[in-house]
């Protein structure tokens, strides 16, 4: 019941009812705190409360409740700097603000999961008992300690609302039709209704794009296994796009349509420009928001936005991380009959996204989802808008190209 | 004395292009220059606005194809560059006297075509300005895994080897002909023959032999039967590419286009400078026969690919093969090569069918057909990825004027290269055994 009240609040972000039974409580927690935080989050989105105040207000309560507070709790001297980093600036449309209100809500609600304390239920996860794919003998010992940020994506909860797609696109100021996160609706034989596939960069443990890059612009960050593109190094050969089996890369064919106006060249903790919209002639793709990993927020915008508890972001090599605990809990709930998969696993890429739900079969056909990309002001097929300027001589030939 | 006058005539003939330019020459340079200028304008346009001015797009949700004419042209030009050096190496290693007269022309073609091929990689890049710094910066790492880094390496190596080969063999000729070469290029000759003494000939000849030997091994094993097809055949996400047969297929296509080009260029020079004696019909007949052979090899490998892809292949491979088989451009290219192989094969067996004009006309066919085939290979491959669940897959690609201009630009560059080099250097070798009499 406690959980229900929390999620009812998240519905105030204008989203549909959540099939809540699918998200079991992972541990008892302070429901009052969640309620108060949720109310203040609404104030935050309405502008009645400043972001630093908001974070400060519950800092002690968070520490008491969870042991740590992983949110960007700011000291007074960093407030000025951080406010420019805020996702809540005056430049945004009301609609964006509403969406991001959802982000903040989910953030507050999800923060409880960032405590990192071991749970009995999940402690035995790992080894080969989980039935997860991709357990390779030689790599267990080493791989178990290595941090690999990834996701557990619960496709059973997805209703194709595209909130995450919209949030990602706007957060990264991507050009029209650049869908780092894409929801693919499909019909499959013997399966009723729409199925969804959340197609995102798989941040593979064995990424072919990194392998083929002739300049190591595409690289795997040691700290957390993010697969990133160094926008200062990339020569724009597009070999990474060619070799990626998932089709997650989007090249900046012309000048970027939108600039990231707070941080035109947002760098990660190593000082490398790997975040946000790439410049002209350079490759881009989902980054897993490295700035948010570096400053301790430890979350990604799409997962924060999702109103349906679909995207669970965290270290998939750590059985105590939120996504793995979610997976374990769900597995327990289903009595071991949970269908999970990793996308195109036989390509040997070792993807870091674990899907809950049914993998599209070869006969799966992409269909229009319940919410269209146009409804969100997004472009689904980029080729339709990918038009260069008309050449200077076009007038001489009647003005049409 | 008879021999002496024959040699004189031969040298006179060799020196014909080095005389004062004619109107025709200026006209050729003007047309090729205009073609190059047009392309440079198109490229400037692309540099200004980005690759958005091409017909390319991302594969996946976008519905595009990320590589097109530029990469197709790149492979095509590298392929053409093989013919030259292999003919030349054949002359040196296997004493194929019949190709002797066209050996240097072929070497020049190699150097020119390889340069143009390299340029096409640069044109294809989104940030060509970074290529040197970025590649060098992480080269130690990338060379271990990136087929594109292998490509850059082997092409550079190949360029150095062929250029060295050309330089080594040309020093002797410049020295021998030094009094008859146009005085205005004296500094060039001085530079090229720097430190030359006739005693080095024997040593140089041995060096050239080993270089030719290395090139003969390098081309099939490492270049067109190696790193160039590996760019594609190692990519498991594109079923049309992912096949061990790519390397021999690429090599067969390279040789087909290469021999075709050598025939065309040799014919143009023979026609322009009345070199019927220097490059006899026999040379063309033989080159035509070789072209028939490599063309047949090419067709045979196409048959293998289609049989494997169409019979009971995994779905991805079958989809890609079906897409290829439904494409009229593919069948046009294949049909043209079949026609060329039939004629060239027939004239090998039945000499009465041979005529210079026919052989040359028929040689143009595989050269053009391979450009189509190569571009189609790239585009069809990328349009039909393994992960084809997207609505926008298969992707579409319609080249724009910028990309088509690049083909004109490449051909113009080669024409200019030959126009310039033929005015400066003797483009047919002076036979070594006559050198004593020549003086």
C-alpha cells in the first residue's frame, strides 16, 4: 500500500496507470518521507522551490534512511556552478518541464534504491544459478569485480509512451530523427497485441565499434564500462556505425540543429568531450549520461523519466545494484519462469542490457506504436529530414533539386 | 648498324610525348582540369555543410546507408592500382616480354590510382582535418584491432613500395636519355637521378626484382585479398559482407578492372603517339586474354556467393542475397562482364575475332561494371543489416550531385596525372639491352 501512494504521485506527471503489481517492494521503507519528497518535487517543478534547497531539505533524512545520499547535494560554493548544470532551466518549454517533473519525481522515488546495501534476497545472485546468458568461465573472476553499467529493461511494463525517448532527445539536444533511445513496437506470431523493444546502446562488454575505430575515439571507459565517443578525436569514418549490430549510432551529417546551451562541450571526469550532442562530422550515440555518473547522481535521464518502471540503470556486475535486485525480485515473483534475453547475443558483443520479456522472433514485424513519434514532436525516420542545402546552381536549373 | 637505327627509332618514339604540347593536349588538360575543378567545388560544398549534402544516412531508424559512392570508388581505385604493378612485376619476375612495353604505364597507373583511392577515404570522412593527428595519436592501439587502421597502413606501405619501384627503374632511363629530355625539367631529372651511377643498375635491378616479388605477394595476400575485403568481410552485422569468399572476390574484381584500365590507357597512348610498333597488337591480345581469365574468375565467385546465399542460407544472408538478385543494376553489371568475358575468351581461342577496337571497347565494360558492382556491394550490404526489425530497413541511398561529381573528379585526376607525367618522364621503358648502342 505504501508503494501505491508513492506511485500514484508519479502519475501526477500526467502518465498512465502503472501496472504496479509488477514492481514488488524490495525492502520496507519510510513512506512518509517518500510522500513529502514527492510533494516537494512538485513544488520544484512548479518553481516554488529551488533545486539546491530541495536537495538540502531531505539530505539528513536520506542519509538516515538509506545510509547515503547519492543525489547532487550541493555545498553553497558549488551552487552557482551546479545550477547551470541543472536540467531545470528557464529555457525549457512547459511541456519539457512537465516531463522533467516526472524525472524529478522518479528520481526522488528511485533514490531509495541507490543505497547500495546488500539484500538477502539478492545476495546469492550471480554464478550460473541466475540463468542469465553470457556467463563465460574465464571471465567470471575478473568480470565480477569490474563495474559495468547497464540496464535491466522490463519490457513487460512498457506501454510505448515514448516519454524516455523524448527526455533523451531533449536532454542531449539531439537533431531531429536522432533517436539514441528508440522504442520499437512490433507484432510477433503467437503473441497478442503490441510488443515493445527498447533499443538503446547496449554498452557491450565486447563492443565491436570500439574494436574497429581507427582512432580510438570510440572507447570503453574503464571506470564503469560506458562505451563513449571522444568528440575531439572522431574523424567521422562511420565504421562504428557500420559494424554495430544494433544500429544505435547516429552521425552528425550537418551542423547540429540544436546546441547544448549550458555546456556546448560537456566533458566527463577525465576531461574528454564525450557527452551530449556531437558536433558536425562526428558520431554520436547513447552515452548513459556520463556527467551524471561522474558527479554522483548515478542515474540516467531516460530511466528517471520512465513512468512505468521499465528502465533500471546500474552496475549489472553487482548483484546488489538496483537493476539486479529488481531482476532477482521479479524472478522470485515469477518462480523462475521469467523470460529474459540480451539482444543479438550470438553476435558475441556481450551486451550490458538485460531485457525482461520476449525477444522478437525472426517473423516479428515493426508496427506503429500506440503513441507516435510525431505526437511528441519527434521524427522517426531521419532520412525524411536529412536534407542538405540546395546547391548554388540549382536556380539555373529551375530551382528544384 | 641496322640495330642501331632501330634503337634510335625506338627512343625517338619513346620521346614523342615529351615534345611541345599540341592543341589536343591543351584541350585534354582543360577538360580534365575542368572536371577536377568541378569536383573540388563539390568537395568544398561538402566541407562547408558536412556530409549532409550526400545521399548518405545512418542505418537503423533513419533508413539510410552510411557508406556509398565514396567507399565504392575507394575500393575501385585501389583495385585498378593493382593491375599496374602486377603487370610490371610479372614482366620482371616471370619475364613476360609481351607486357614489357606497357609496364611503366601500368606502374604510373598504380601510383596515380592509389593516390586517388587514398583521397576517397579522406573525402568520405566527416572530419578530414583530424585524420593525421587522430590516427597517429592512438595508432599503437588501433593497429591491433581496427581493419581501417590496417588499411591505412597497408595502403601506405603499398604506395611506398610502388613509388620506390617506379623511382628505381626510372633513374636508369632518365640517365640514358638525359641529353634528349626537355631542358625545362632539368631540376626534376637532377633530383630523380641524384647520386646515380651506371654501376648501380645491376643492384637496382636486383632490388626491383625483390620489390616486385614483395608486391606480388602483398597485393593478393595483404591488400586486395586482405585488408581491403577485411574491411567488410569481418563485419558480422552485415550478412551480405560476412563471408570468407570476399577476399578472392575482391581480388578478382580488382584484377578485372585493373587489366581493363591498363588496356584502355595503353590504347589511348598508342593512338595519340602512333606507338603501333612500341605497343604491338599482340600485347593487347594477350592483355585481353588475361582480362577474360580474371573476368571468368570474378563471375565464378559471384556464382558461389549467389548459390550459397540463395539455397538454404540463414535468413539474414538470404535477405541480402535476394536484395542483390532483385537489383537490375547488379544484373546489368554481371551481364556486361559476361559479354566481355565471352568476347575476350573467344578472341583468345580464335584469333580471327581479334581487333584492336573491339578489345578496347570490350575492356571498358568491366572497368565501368566493377565500379557499379563495388558501389552496389557497399550499399546493398549496408541496406540489409542482420538486425532488420526496423521499419526503415532496408535503407535507401540515392547519390547526390556531390557524390557523382567525385567520380568525374577521380577520372579527371588520373587523366591529369598522365597528361603531366607523360610530358616529364619517358613512359615506356628503354630496354636495358640496347643501352650501349643508344649512346
